[in-house]
């Protein structure tokens, strides 16, 4: 049996034509699927999954909403950027949310 895949969590900001979404993306620690662009270009997957997500309408008509999990169809993503943060702090935050 293959050893379990080593994972890391990266905080990202995605934008669609209507919303700004900030959440945590789970990626491989290294190699294939270890970059945000790998997830966005994965043709075998239609959705990008985020945990601990905040969704803010771009038109300012509603308040920011928090969701434990969201899935965004890749075709709706206009841009995606990683958010700078200490990786150890992010891992600790993510582990505490799962506990």
C-alpha cells in the first residue's frame, strides 16, 4: 500500500465576477498538485474546494459570510492569489479547527 500523501494548507484569495473568497486550500506538500496553478488547471476536477472560507460580495450589497467548506467551479474563478502567512501558524490554526 502506498504511503499517505503529505499535505499542506495554504490561505488563498479567489475572485469570481461577483464575489471575493478567502479560504484555505489543501495542496500536496511537494511535487504534483503542490501549487495553486496545479489545482486550477486540473481538468479532471471541476471544483476547487476551500475550508474556513469568507465570501464577500463585490457589489457591497451584503456582509461577508463565513462557511466551513465551499466548492467553487473552476470556470467561475477570475483570479487566484496566495495570501502571505507563516505556514506553521496556518497549520496550527487548521489543526485546531479540526479538533
